[in-house]
């Protein structure tokens, strides 16, 4: 069972009960961060990529990946970071035979990145990190042999966005795929089809829907 801890907001003193989330390993077993029962949650005053993620190792297959650090949002507006004990994972007794499909509701740009990471893990990619090269807009993710662009803005992706991703992936000898919240301009779809770039639409429920042929082939066949 996921661990739970009582949490009190230091600003408004409101009491909460936080339950650790579970994330699907590529082997299909959920992994859950172990909460530090003696730790004191602290407010998030600033954000950095390194502090947004924690390492979790699956106790069943041994794979280690990076997942969003546990946080709790208080109605007063304060965001609290929940302490964890380290790269541990709790594993239930029953395991499935294939990777679990999990989604997260998208309310922020960070949620969009999390949804993209979950989909990449479903395809079998591990050790997902922020790419070394930052795109002109959006967020770039990288794993071994693959580069993904996440567009969390309300602007549909353009053909230039697709070309920039494809060119960057070519220089790194990697495959690429594009995730967008706002969809794609018609010329962007045409260019993606010509270049073989899979395009996915992220809905507000956190699901990644293939919107062109390369994406449908990837969604069906996996990585």
C-alpha cells in the first residue's frame, strides 16, 4: 500500500493527509517513493530541473528511473515538497505482464512533461532526462537513442518546430517524437509526415494520442 503522512501547511496551518503516488515501471510493476516519516515538508520557493525529480528503483526488475518529486498543493497557494528517504521503491505482490498505462491530469506545463515521460516509459525508454540542448520554445527530453519535444503552450506547433526537433535529433543520431497540448498546424503535420516524425496530442487527462502515421506505428509497435 502507498505510504501516507500527515502534513501541516506552515503558512495557513491547515492540516492535510498526503499519500505517495505510484508510477508504472516498464516491467509493469508500480513503484512508489518511500516517504521520510521524520522529515519536515518545506515550501517550494523556486524551481530547478534537478530538484523536480527523484530516482526510483523497481524492486522487481531493478530498473531505475526518474519520477516527479512528491509535492502537495495547499488551497492557500503554498506548494510543499514532501521528503523522501532515497531511491527506494515499494512493490506489490502481484505484477502484470506488460507495462501499465497511466496518465496524469494536465493543469500545468510540468504536468505535460510528466505525461510525456510516462508515455516514453510505456515505450520502454528509461533514464529520461532534460535534453542538453534547449529548444527555442517548449521542453526537450532525452533518453538513450531518443529525443522528445513537449509543447505545453496554447500555440499549435509549426513546421519550423517540427524541423528543429528533427534536425537536432539527426545531429545526435537519435529518433524523435513531438508532444503538443495545442495540436499542430496543417503544414506541421505535412512536414512531420515527410520527415517521419511521430506527432502526439496530449489531452487534459494526460493521454498521448497519435495524430499521424508515424505516431500510430510507434504507438502500436512500441519503441
